[in-house]
């Protein structure tokens, strides 16, 4: 009985450690993505839409190459390190990291040479020769990022997520600082858009260097702490014959390569625009510079969409282990209820955010980018927030349930639809057509995930909490935002308030007020019940005075 209790306590401690690690990584991901998303706004403000377009054409290419080279190795390294640690073989864990680091460093050098020397050729494939300098600039990050990925995998194998979290935040912080500093410096010296975009992409190099420095500090500290363990190993009983370096290379590659192939699907979807939109825009506009300006206008709405997806899908960090735990225990009802709740919450968040961004597109556009150009494109693109959120959360639920192929297959379908949509819709509607094709592509991916989710978990999606009740909230939010803009814009114009200042005030008040109206409508309609809200005690405590009026004593909102 004592042994059984020890096992139970160990299991609880392991689960707590897993969830704590997921929470640490989730918080770091939110902060780092927030920094990475917001950095694009000063680039457009200072350098203009052409430099903004060049940056957004090159960066997805770098992310694709980086994912293809490194995405699976932190997972593989963490797996094999964890297995070695279980057997108390810390020396072998360190050896795994060193072998993986050597392999990835070699691949990084090869990719750097190919990207640097082939920058002109790649720019020709994109169809915009002005991207050449930015491609060369970002290529240097491939000399640093592979080693960074291996060190992160090593510490994750010890279930120590703090080094990864700290390095991620530091990487993004230095990246943003470098980008803004070079942006201001190059703009002050009157460099053209090509050089400014190259300076912006160079932030990825300094960011990777900063992240690597952080990981090296943690590595040195870990090596000092492990020296005693290695001495004990030397004096202890002999261990099984270790694998040779070649055997480890084969074993790590066999595990990492399939993960890498699955990981590149996401940047491939973004890269579709890089290789189709500039050419299509140049054919219709007749100018390479105007094509990049239009591409920059199209990308104005993406940082806002990414913020919404980032916030809503931050729950993904705990969904995978939560679903996996329920599956391992055979708790099918728990799996179904967790799937239903996560999908419903992501739908409600994405729906409100999409309509809110669409309703307030004009003042938000002026606030962030100084003018209202391409506001319709931003409004259409806003609806990718809904389907991207659904896609991200449903993919996490499926992975936790053990269905790992469907999310990648759904995104492959989305890639084809996005490419076809650009070719068919852009000649007729320009960047608005590209935005519409993005909505269609993400909706298809989310739909395929949800169909598979229903099959494997039995989750049901009733009409009332997904359509009827949220529609009332969207209508109420829309009326408030429309009234605010119709009444406020003439008033501030009469008072001669600067346009950007007045638009900023309207946008901020509108976003806060619209979110409050939408949220209260959801609570009142029962789309979110009080019982579910109690699962988030901090939020429940803050909303208690309002909830007391919505839900009188003795009454509970339910569905």
C-alpha cells in the first residue's frame, strides 16, 4: 500500500510538473509572440508599405527553412535525453545533445551558404528582386538557430522549461530592439526600402544570438551541477554499451525528420502569398515597387489576427497533455467535454474578435498605420482570426487525442485552396481577393479538423451556443461600434482633433466597449455558464459584482 501511494504521489507530481512547464512555456510564447507581432507596426510607420511588403515576403521564407532544418530536433533531443535521465545516465544525455548540435550546426552552415549565395535566384522566384538583400541578411541566423534548438531540447528532456521560456523572450526582445534601432538609423540616413527591410530581417540574427547566450549560461550551470553525478557514474556499476555516434545520428534523424515535415506545413501556408501575390500584383499594377506596396497593405491586418490567435490558442499548451491524460485513463466522457468546451470557447473568442476587428477596421487602420488605405482588406482578413483560432485549438485537441496526421493534412488542403484562391480571385479583386482566399483556406482546414474531432471524441456542437446566442452578442457589439464611429467622428472633426489621435481614441474605446458588450451578451445568454467561469477563479472574482446582477441569487446560467 505504501508503494502504491508512492506511485500515486509520483504521478501527481509528474502531472503538476508537466502542467507547470506547459504554463511557463505558454506564458513565454504569449509574451514573445506579442513582441514579434507588434514589431511590424513601427516598420510600416517609419519605412512605409513597400519596405513592409519586402519584410513580409522574406520572413516567411526564413521561417520555412528554419522549421525544415530544426523543428523536429528539440522534440527528438528531449525524448532521448529524458530516456537517458530515467536510467540515470546524465553523461549519455549530454552526449546526445552534443551529437545533435554537431549535426544541426552542419546543416545550418549548408543552408546558410545556399540561402546567402542563392539570394538573387530566390528573389527571382518570388518575382521581386528587391528582396535579395533581406534574404542575405536573415541567412546568418541559420548559423545560430540550430544550436539554440538543440539546447532547448536538452533542457526540455529534463522537464526544465524555464531556460526555453527565458531564451524565447530574450530572443524576441533583442530582435525587436535591433529591428527598431536599425530601422531608425537607416531611415535617418535615407536608405531605400531594400536596405531598410534587410535591416529589419537582421533582427532575427541578433535575436538568435541573444537566445543562444541565455541557453549557454544555463548549459554551463547544468554542467557544473552534473559533474558530481558523472563522478558517481564512473564509480558505479558498468552500464550497457552506449550507441555509437552514427547510430545516434540515425536514431535522432529518424525521429526528428517526420516532425520537421509536419511542422513546415504552417509556414508553407504563409509562404503561398510570398510566391504568388507579388507576381500577381506586379502583373496587374505594372510596377515592382507598387506590387510590394500593395503586398504591404495586405499584411497590415495580419499582426492583429496573429494576436487574437495567439491569445485564444494559448490554451493549446495545456490541451494536449489534458486530452492525452484523459485518453490514457479511458475517460471518454472527459475527453468529449474538454473537446466541446475548448472548441466552444475558441469559437466564441474568434467570432467576437473577427467581427470586432471588421467593425472597427477604419479607426484601427488609421491608429496603427496612419491612414485608412486597405481598410476593407483588413476587415475581410479579420475573419481569418476565427478560423485560425479554431484550426489551432482543434489541432491541439486532436494531437492530445492521438490523431496527429489530420491537422497537417487539413493545412495541406488549405495551402492548395489559398494558392488557387489567389490565382482566381486576385485578378478580379486584388488584395481583397487574397484576403477572401485566406478566409476560405483557414475555414476549410478548421472544418476538416472539426469533422475528425467529432469522429474520434464524440463531441457535439449544438446550434444555440454556437450560432443563436453569439449572434445576439455580435449584433449588440456592431450597433455600439457603429454608433460610436458615426457620432464620434463628426464631433472630433468639428473640434479639429488630429485624425490619427481621434482614430486612436475611437479604436481603443470601441475595442474595449465592444468586447465588454459582447462578453456580457455571452454571459447573459448562457453561452458561457457560471460553472465554467468558476474554472477561472481569478476572472470569476473580478467579475463577481457584474455577475451578481446577471445571475441573481439562486439562479445559474446554463444551457
